[in-house]
C-alpha cells in the first residue's frame, strides 16, 4: 500500500470475503474527507463572495452564500451518488459472475468436465 493510501485509510486490513465491509470503510473515509473539503470550499467561497461586488439582478432574491451553498451541495451529492452507484454496480456484476461460476461447477463433473446428472 502506498504511503498516501496508508495515511488516508490507515492500516485496516480486510479479507477477500469482506470486500463490502472494506468498501463501506473506504467510502466513509472518502465521504468524511469530501465533507471536510466542501466545508473548506464553502468558507473560502463565503469570504470571496462577501468581498465580491453585488450580484446581478437575475440572482437578486438569493444571497451569494445561498447560491454557493446550493451549487456545492448539488455537486457533492452528485459526486457521492456517482461513486456509490459505480461501486454498487461493480459488486452486482461480480455477484453475477460468481453465480455463473457456481452454476457451471454444479452442473459439470470435477474430474472429467462433462455434464453431470444435475445438468
């Protein structure tokens, strides 16, 4: 494991059958880091918006901080849901492949490779 990954994720070790627990652990760490980054960005944007000239007439009903908060919240949610969806689909495909391998193992003879009585 690279020093950067070890710094971010620590020395937690997971066995091969605990892939989903490893995913949950790493996803939680990334989520926490993303929220910390978003808060830092919000604070920086807040300082920048407070020093910026007044907004145009098209965004007058909302303050600058409200617009920054809304855009950043949508971006953060999109990032998190994309990661969760991609990883969930990966687990789904791996599960389908495992089921196919089990079905093939159940229907063929181990020694000869020919179809058995179950097939």
